[in-house]
C-alpha cells in the first residue's frame, strides 16, 4: 500500500511539477536564473558592479568620518567587529542627518532599483514564486485529469490508514489522543 501511494504521489508530482515545487526548490531556481543572467548578460554584470561600488562608496564615507576604524580591519580583529563598528557609526551619521551619506544611500538605492527594474526575473522573491505556485495549484482544481490522479493518491493514503487501524486498533486511540492534546495546546495558547 505504501509503495503504491508513493508511486502515485511521485507520478503526480512529476506530471504537475509546477504545482508541487517546494519553497527551497523555488529559491534555488531564482538563484540559478540570477546566475545565468549574470553569466550571459554583460549589462547585468556592469549594473551590479555599479551597485557594489555605490555600497563601497557609502562605507568609505562612513570610514572617512572615523579613520580609526580602519585599524580594526588591519589588526587581525574579526571582520564581524569591524562590520559592527562601521554599522554603528553609520547609524549615528544617519541619525545626525549626514547629507553626503544620504546622497550616497540614495544613489545606491537608485542604482539597485534600476538593476531590479531591468532584470526583474533575477530578483523575484520566493514569496511571489510561492503565490504563483499556489495559483497554479488552484487552477488545477478545474482539471479532471489532475483531480482523478489526486483522488487516487488520497485514496491510497486512506487505504494505508485503514490498514494501520485494522492491524493495530490502538493507533486510532493514540491518534485521537494526540489530536485532543494538540487541540488543548492550541486552545490554551488562544487564551
């Protein structure tokens, strides 16, 4: 029964892969798209380099206001400490309304927005991809072939449960007790 269920489910997932792709797989696909664009489109690489240079210009400006931070970078002190100290000085400058830093930040944001507008597929969020997957899955509710195959998977799952309950009647009691316990936890969390 388990082998039959697994075989039916695997076939369904292969046939309708777009509807069953996992969150992790979606993230990998987005990263692969970005890597492919980066490798094949020189404009992407140039625009991304400009964004990185703009970020570096921000850090250089922050560093110019507190040159003693540069010694942290050279004295074998962990990189995290340098980054933390730099971040703290940056926050202080932003709070003080440093106009040059604000201009550099605006330039970086403008460059990043232009990059994302030019190559939106490289910056698609996983949440947006999940929404597309959910829409695809919902659209399959009108597909009789999908419905029949999905019902076969569900029926195979029910057959496994039925066999388990016949073979070990205590499983039904344990499942009911576990459900009652989980429900009691949920109701106590709601209070």
